C-alpha cells in the first residue's frame, strides 16, 4: 500500500490546504486593514493640506487687499501677490449694501463653484463673520465641472467705506488626487502580490514541515504491508499444520515444522521492526567487531538443512550481529528456495574478506527481475515478491557495504553480501561509508 493514497496522508494534505487558506485569509485581512488605514491617513493628510492651502491663500490675500482715496478697490496687490499665482483658484467679490455680489477678479475659475453658489458662499461668510475683520470660514462645494472642492473665504471691512469684500480661495478637496489614486492602485497590487506570496510560502513551508510525517507514514504503511505479505504464507501454512490432525508418528515432524515457521515469522518481524526503527531515526545499527565467518556458520547451522555447505575463512567486520544474521539468513532462504529444483544440489556458502557469497544450483537469475532483484516487490518466475532480498540490500547499505546477485558459471545464482573489512587497530571499518 502506498501511503500517498492512505486516509492519513489525505488528512495531512487537507490540513496543508486548510493551513494555506487560513494564513491567506489572515494575510488578506491584515493587508486590507493596513491598506484601508493607509488610504484613510493619506486622504486625510491631503485634505488637511488642501484646507491649509485655501486658508493660507484667502487669509493672506485678504490682508493684502486695499482701496485708494477715491474709494476704488486696488486689485493690483491681489493680482501681483504670489499667493494668487499658484494652483489655488481665487475669486474676489464685492458688494455695496443692498446690492448683489459682483466678481471683480477671478483666477483658475474652473476650480470654483458657479456664480450662484459663489454669491451664496460670500453671503454665508459675511454673516458668519458678524462684523469681525478677517473672520474666515471653509466650505465643501462642487466646482463648475462637478469636482469636489474646498472653498475658504475671508471678509474684509473698512470703517471709511461701506463696501464689503470677500476673498474666496478654492482647490480640489484633496491635494494631488492623481497621486492618491496611484497610491491606492499600488497598495492594491502590492497587497495582492503579498497575499499570493504568503499563500505560496505557506503552502511550500507546510509541505516541507509535513515531509517527515509523510515519510514516516509511508514507512508505517510499508511496514504494515510488508508484515502482512510476509506473514501471510507462514501463518497459512501453520494453520494447515494445526488443522491436519497428524498421525502419532508425524507429530514430532509437524511440531518441528511449526517451530520452523514460528522462527521464520519471528525473524521477519524482527527484521521489519529493526528496519522501521532505524529508518525512523529511533535506533542506530549496533557497531560491534565480530567474526563474519563464525556468524555465517552459526546461521547455516541454525538453518539445519543438509544441503548447506559452508567454506569460511576468518574475516573481521564491524556491524550489527542481529541485522547481519538476518541478511545472511534471508540469502540462505533465497538460495534454498530457488535451489529446490534439484534437491540433491548443495547450497554453497563461502565467507572471506568481508564477503558472504551463497550459491545455489537453481534455474538462475530470472531475466524479469535481473535488473533490480533487490527492489522491494520485485517478482520472479514463482510470482513471489517478498522483501527478503530487499532487507539484505538495506542491511548492506546500513553497514557501508553492498549486495549483488549474478548468474553463476554452470548454472544457478550467486548472492553476495560485502562489508568493509574492519581496521583491527582502531576497531572501525576501513573506508566505511558514512
């Protein structure tokens, strides 16, 4: 079973998407709030600058305007003033008591309201001043093109002249609205990119954080699948033995076969658990200096098959005795199984210089699995796809060695487990791969 199709992995993937969506929503909300606050602050600042600008122009021009001895309004002081030459619109209106307002000077007229509203604003400014000189006021209005503008007006009175003059200054409600719109677009685009980057980063980081969990789930599923597959055959055989009701003279043979099956299952479980624990990082292979020839002889003797012939030369390696015993035992079982074509043919075990070679005289390497005989799930002529050889390759790799299967001269196969020879002077493998 592949963990990538298991319910546990499906839940992890859903959690990954949920986490990504949650972070994306939170980021989008935070960016939206930040954008709203920034846009509001910018708009308020621009409005404040517009208000200050019209107040400064209207107040400054009101203090500059004069009339001559002939009671004629002197507009030159307004026209020539720098305040009346900028981007702010200026309208000067004058009225004699009982008469309507008259516009005597205009500048940037398009930024000011129409004539009717100008007159209304001037009247409101005059009434609001209540005879107090330079008592200005500010209003929100609409210019003749429909834009929102801010208009400030300051009245001017003279004791020796009955006429009333009102200086009106107007500008757009927010200074440089184009820049404000550009800022809004920049925040919208930048915020969207930030949300997308946040979503992508969250998805990648959550996947990275789940990688170890996915690997452990995969190993868990692999362990369960391997255990179920490998234990199914001996358990079925054991069940048949217990249900066969052997004759009295066959009881000892049946019990011996049952013990053999139980030992095989125990070895399988031990190997699977050891591999699972080491792949999960829970345990490490034991590093003990041992005689590989003696270990192989002990495994061969334990197998108890008369076809096994051992030729061993003293060789010292550093490794885990339990794992190495498991690997040699699996190689022996593989040789005994495939060498069963000729019951009289021996299974030869040769040990020397850190190598354990086991030759059988069976049909040879199946071409179907010759390219990858150590892959988990590789199947040959018998259709079996056990993990015995896969465990051999894993044990060899864990010890810095390797494993191979190749055709033997004259028929059959040779399975070899090679380990780095131990450096007896320091007790560590020579040239061992770390």
